[in-house]
């Protein structure tokens, strides 16, 4: 949340922010986007006593670094702060995103695991970023090293290149500050949760500091008895030159997970099968492991007050191994009305193991120029990167023998069945994607009241793929290169300091090798392009404590394809797609004691051309209505209560809209009590009314599909200590 929300807050709020290690991002005053303190007196004895509030930024906030002021950016932006994540006991990125309307969760098979979502109706599985750089790994992103989450909605190809049809999700890492911090937390839950975290920040001198965040977790999912989550991570970082013209920050994140994944339940007669919530169609021997290593270094230099230059380098490596058994009816799809007791399902095993890597360099410059009443803010940059994927697919006996493991009853599946044989890797694919891109974005301020924004980006994206079958000995080679120009234009009108009205136009493109999956069916396809038009208003109230936003938008996609990553030879031509919608958001303080974060999105998301049977149908896994609410209130100086919920409307699992997923409302609450200045206790209740609901969805056909079940009522208790 913006620091202006807290300027008039009482001392107890500022103390809570400091002791809870909450880093509040200032979106108006820090152009470099690096960890810097507004008040350096925190560690400099010569400057007097330390101020009560220290405002810092994370490693690389896009709001500061590329986009600009949250109020002035001509598109919808949602920010989930570390404070909100702490209040809600959020431990995963997907849980943090429940505070952002317009996002739905997907599920995958084989290689498509980890975080994957739809944003404004379009898949965003390759639109995750960490500190402004693409984060392509197949893993479950933990929140232990997150300062905040920024969701920029609408096409943003000028800033990010390929993808971003519905928007992008940027995770801002915690960074060293000049305010010493020594904190730890222990969390226990009714889901057999045991989670320990630590956050230590140590200044080295008046301009340098180091920081270490660490996490270890063992947990289950309430009423999903066979699911297990084991996670471990640590993230050291160091910063030099804080508060000077030249700053350098380096950080490294290591995360491991070893889970028994949730394979969900199948769809039956067009809806999730009516089975108890604890029914498990996977096997106890299933597993998903991931090891992720991300190292980033960034140096920024200010050439006076109007010019700066930065260089960011990222090296990332992501390993994963997935071997799971999913429900699949195979050739014996149940007939409508068939008694549940007579239905059985087979064990589909689409396993894969792989290694992804990224090496990238991003150079960004900012310059401000003055010509009478006109001011120009020019941002320009160059990106050079290489991404690789080495993917091996395990033998899946189900493809040739639906009874390779005896079929199991729908109402009472046996999770202890044994795999009759070890399954070897049968194919290997190595894919390389190279990016060379440059962009320039000019914001022309005509007096204080009007901004005209125009820019363009040019991308060269080339991909090569070599696939080798260990069964036939056949090698296939594919390559494809796209050259794409992405323009952007916007008008922002600012009649007063508290009002912003804007109109924007933006584009995006999805090449055939968007997720580094290039096949015979996609190697010659041109990029899918989209155009988005958005008009909106952003208003500040109550002296800047409260912000409201409203937007209407329309995204048009021509010649869209849906490539199934599990069946590389199959391309589903979805034709032309159109999403029109409106969004409303409220964020900030109603009173110094009462804080609120709320949003609502309406989407009219349809196929408008292409396969005749799909024309007029709603887009897959997209809810027409979605809303979120979280509000917290200080009853006393030391006692805070919070409550809120999530509403997601009905969704369709398939393009023909024959299979639906019912909507739901889930309510949550929290109580936080500050025992002393250093010790805080917190109690969270999630899914308070024990709603049976469905989250992620995957659909290939009537035989192969599943939906994931939301956790039952869960109570979490945590205690944190900080100095």
C-alpha cells in the first residue's frame, strides 16, 4: 500500500509496521526502484535520533522503476502489500492473488504444474516476474521473501515483451535497508501446518546493509488427506551505496519443495463429480519436487537529479520432477445418469522432469527534460536474454492400456495401489529462446494537468527445439523467429491533485514458442496479437488516505490458438476472442484505525470467431463476476481484527461451455494481539463456514480433466518476535 495512507496514522500503526517488517513502497519519490531509506538518520548518530517511520522499497518495484506513480499510470494496477499478506497469513503467491479480482487459478498435467493463472480471461502462466524480470520456473512461489505483489492489468508488451495479454504479475523481493531488524515467526495450523520464518536486516555502515530471509514449512491441506507440502528456502541479499548516487543490490533466492500433489476430482455430467471432499484420486507414491535458484544483481547511477542509468543481470535455474497419477475415464466415459457406485476411473500418469534456465541483461535509462511549460520523462532500455528448457517425458502406460493399474471406484478410490513397474523417460526435448529487444516510452507533461504518453518496443524472439524419441530413435528439429513491434499510447488528465482520468491503448503478442514449446504444429504459426483499450479514473479521498479506481476495458485477440503443452502435436484454434469488462477498486484507510482493500471485476469474455461451435461461448476458466474484500480495524492500540471474503462466479472448463464449475463465496478472519513491543500473537480462520468449493481447473476432453478442491475450514496460530 502507498505510504501516503499511513502519514497521518497514529504512532501505534507506525510501530506495528516497523516491528512486523512491513516495507511500504513510496510510489512518488524513489525513481531508481532500489532499496533506499528516505530517512538515513536511522543508523547515523551524527544526524540525531532515528525517525519513527522508515520508508523503503523492495529490490525492484515496477511502480517506481518502469511504470511511475501508481496514480499516474494509465492502466489498472493492484498492489498486495506485505502488511495484507501478513494479516491474512498468506504463504503462497496464489493466495496473495486472491486479493486481485479478475484472476482465476488453472491446473495442469505433466509439465504444466506450479503456479498458473488466468488474468482478465487470458492464460498468464508465463507472465510471472520477479523484480521486473521474467520468472519462468515450474514451481509454487512462496511469499517468505516478498515485499509486495504488483499486478499490472492489460497488455504491457512495451515493458515486458511477449505475453501479457491480460497483464503481468510482478513479485517485489525484500531488500536490505538501513533500519536494523531481527525477527522470526512460528505458525501452527489445524492442517498439520508447521512453518518457521526468519527476517534479519543488518546495516554494515551508513550506506550498506545485508539481509537474510529464510523459511521452512511442513503442511497438509484440510480435508485433502493425501496432499503433503514440504518447503524450504533462504534468500540473502546485500546493498551498497544506499542513499547515494550509485547503488548496487545483489540478491539470491533458493527454494526447494517436495510435495505429494493434489490431482483433484474429475468432472462428471458437466460438473465436478459429487464425491466427498476428502476423496483422493492420486497415489501415495506420487510426488512433485522442485529446486529453484535465482541470482540477481543491479547497479544504478544517478547523473544528477534528472538522469539515471541502471543495469540488471539475472541468472536463474529451475529443476522439477513430477510423477503423479490423475483420474482419467479413458475409453469408458460414464454415461449421463449412470449410478455413481458403478463408475470407475483409471490412473493417468503424465509425468515429466525438466530443467529451465534464464540468463538476461536489462539496461534501463531515465531522463527528464524541460521545455517551458512542457516536461518530458523518457524511459528507454535494451533487453538481451536466453531461456532454455530441457524436458523429459516419462512413459505413460495409460495411453495404451487404461487398466495398467486396476481401475478404482469413483466413490472410494484406493490411494495405496502400487505402480507395477518403474517408468522410464521416453522422450527428451531441448528448446532455446533468444530475446533481443529495445523500447522507448515518452511521457510528455503539458503543465501540471495533462500527460501524453507514447512509446514503442521492438522484439526479436527466436526459438529452436530439438526433440528426441528414445523409443523410435527419431530426432525432430524446429525453429522459428518473430519480429514484432509493440506500440502504446495514452492520455492522462489531472484537473486536481486528487483526480486522474485516463484513456490508454496497448498491445501484446504471443509467439508460437511463447512458453518455449515449439512443435510441428506450431513452428510456422505467426504470433497471436491483441489490442486493448481502457478508460478509467483514479481518485484520492480523505487527504490521500483512501484511493478509489474505476476502469472499463476491451481486449480483442485475432487468430488465437490454444496450444496444449501436454499434447504438443495438437493446436486448438479458438479463433477470435474478445473480453470487455469493468473494474472497481478501493484501497486505504477510512479512518486512522480502519483499513480496507476491496475490488470487483465484471468480464464479458467470449469467443467471437473461428470454430462455429465455440462462437459466442465464454472463455475457459473465466468468471463473469469476481470480488474480494479485506478490512482490518484497531479495537485498541494493541488489538487488531480483520475479516473479508472472496466471491468468484461460475466458470466453464471447456471451450464449448458444456462443463461448468460452480461459483463460491469464502470468508476469512484474523485477530492480532501485540503482547509487548516485541511479541505479537495472531489467529487466522480460513474458510470459516467450511464451504465446499473448487479452485483450479484443467480440461482436455470428457475423459481427461479435473478440478482442485478448496481447503476446508483451517485455523492458524502464529507468534512473531522482532527487535
